[in-house]
C-alpha cells in the first residue's frame, strides 16, 4: 500500500517508517522542509494553507503524527503552539484530503489519553467523557479537526496514545539518567495511574488500524495493564538494578515543570484499550516489566 506519513522525524514516526517499509509498503513522508518533491518526500508548510491536491493523490492511507512537542515548560506561547500545531495543522491536512478526486481509504491521526484528564482510579475506555485539563481541551480540538476527512468518506481513526516506552526519546528516555544514577523515585504520592505502551506496540497498532476496517473514531493505544506511578518507578528501578528512594514532591514537580506537571506527571489516567482488543489486536508487550526489559535491552 502507498502510505503518507506526517511527523516522520518524531519518536513514533521514525519507528513507523522502518516498520512499514519492512512490511512492504511504499512510504512517503510529508514534511515541513522545502526540498524538492520526490516519490519519497512531499514538502508542506502548514502556514501556507492547503496542500497541492496532485501531491496527495493515490495514497491508500495517511498517518498523521505531526505536532509541537508537549515536553518543556508551558509558557503561554508554548501552549498556543501545542494547540495550533494539532488543531490547525490537522484541519488543513484533512481539508486537503477531502478535496481529492481519489481520497485515501483511511486516516490514522494521532491523539492522546490526555483527553480523559485527571480521573483518579476510574477505569476509562473510549466511551468515557473528556476531562478538563489543558491537554483535554487540546485533544478535543485535535480530534474535531479530522471531521472534514470523516465527513467526506475517509475512515478516520483517532489513536489516543499513552506514555510511549522507548529509549530513543520521549518521557522514558528523559527519566533514564536520574534513575541510572540512583536518584529516581515516584512523583508525588505515586498513586496516580500511568497508561503506557511499548513503541513496538504503537507501530503495530497503527498498522493494525490501517488494515482493520472495523476500527474508526477514538481508539486507545495503551497496554492492557496500566500501573500506578509507584509501580512504574519500582519496576524501572528493578530493571535497571537501581534504588528508587528519592521521590519528587508535588511542589517540586510544579516548580520545575509548571502546568505540564499537573497534566503529565500528576494526572491519573487508568485507560483500557477496549477497541484495540475487541478488533483482535495482540500486544507483543502487555506487561510493564517485559516491555521495559525489551526497550532497554535488559
């Protein structure tokens, strides 16, 4: 299948390109660089508006992963970039796809479990309501921006991603140095739930969503066994053979990371991958310790 991928330089995008190519697909990257168009690369500046229709013809699937990184201190300008890059960029892409003579069969568009907000011990699935945190508002706008594609007959899967486990980048990679130095520990009380997924299962879920005609709308991309932050911390310490006795208090997390701490580090999201499991998807790494040992080579 000929597949167009945005966000190909990101953590998931890099892994996905290799996975799809190994699976025999013809993968083309849609990027923000202004180098000449080739059969493997289409440049696009979202600030310039719609993509030229001819560039998007004859793709069977589109995987949309592009967006401003959520890591870093959330100033007003940073929050505006996070929201705009997802809502505006996604809408422009979907409006461009909707104008095609030959539209793709499916669009898999990244979203996030931040949709659910801070929900304590409540078990959440795709039918659960949205939360009230900043990331909840972002993901609602992000998913709503795919409506032009859905309205014009494209099957849209909004893949709500959890905490992605990879040593190549993202949250886990940022945690490794303090944990390897023996100064890692739980965040706050440690009772908040973390819904995680190994990078191998992320790319597997994307491929599964492309090929599974029954999947559409919100789909939680998380492993079936979420853990508390305390359990995650203890497991990571065990895998690395390091103590985990230095907690990060709530006030310190908020002082270091500001609003991002409440949305990412302290929020509790206990999410089930109900639709993935119902569609027959099989996780390679359903348990946390096995997933960590795999991605860290331990």
